[in-house]
C-alpha cells in the first residue's frame, strides 16, 4: 500500500482562539492531549481525532514561521524514509524523534521547499477511515509548487503515489491529480505567485459550502477565493482563519 496523509496539525499564535474558530466552523471538539512535555490539543470530528493544535514554538517563530497547517504522511519507518528523502533532494528541518506513547516523526520539506512531516505510529490498530465526503474530515490535498513535475516524481518515488487525470487550466497551466492506491487524493500545480514558498493546502469537508463560508466570515475568518464549482461538481472555497492560517473547504457534488 502507498503512504497516505494520516494527521493534520495547526501551529498558531492563539491556540484557544483557533480551537474556538474551528469548533464553530467545522464542528470539531477540542481536548488537551495529556502529553507531559508539551501543550497539544486534539481536534476531533464526532469523537474521531482528525488533527492537532499547538502554539508556534519560540524557535520557529524566531525563524519567521507563521500560522499554518501541516500534513503528516504515514510511513513504516521514519528514519529510513528520511534518509531516502534527503537523497531525493528533500530537506530535514527537524530530525526524527519520539513522541512517548504515540510514535515517531520528523519535519521535512520537498525539493521545492513545501513542508510536511513523516510519521510512524506506535503499536496498535489503525483508526478506521471514514467514507469519502464525510463532513469534518479532510477531503483533498493540494500542493502549490514551483515545479509540480519534479515534485510529483519526488512524492511518487518516496510514497508510491500515481498520476490520475490532468486538467488544463489555461494560463495557470496543468492541474495534475494524484492517486493513492488508485483513489484520487489531491492535486499538484505550479502556483504563479508563491514568491518561493511552496505549500500544501488541505481541504476540509463540509455539508454545504455557502453555509460554511458564512461561518468562516461570521467567526473572524476571511474568504480568499470562491465559493466556486470545480471539475467533478464539488464546491470549494479558500479561506484564512483569524490568525492567518490558510485552509480550504469542500462540499461534495450533489
């Protein structure tokens, strides 16, 4: 089986305010993780954990890090994959380390600089995956890159992802959908205004895009683009939360 995104983490300047925003927009509940060495909040949809929330660490803030979401890709062995990643042109930002009772992770970036994390969980059964289109869960993963072709080769080589259909966006170039174990999981394209800062954008599933967009603005967030329909009939909207972290919402086509 190919590797897939298994966790999503928001680093922010105001964890309490962010937890309240996502609770009202997405319906997520927030609960302290109980970790002894750090303050970390677990965000859950219908009692199923979907992501984590923490304050931006001081060293990261000093390095210029701002609020943002990061995805964790599950692998069999973090250390082995991290070694392969550097040989493939990636960068390790935080060397592999253990989270007691949880697993092992490393913070890395692809050759163009888009950050993500590698994760190997501890012993235990993997949580069941919800059906596609389940509200509150992540519905799409989108890489905004400066060279999506090179990026795709990198992710495909490390994680076994494959190409699905491609969409010609005219002046914006090609939008390449990638599949994980034969199922479309996201897209990659060359973003023209990145200023050298590629990133992953995560789409969280909602039941109704207009209502969800209203909850975003009604709770201090901003609409950056949309709502709009995309090929396949889904409705999307790009947003920023009150602290400035970018996110997207998607409602399945009817």
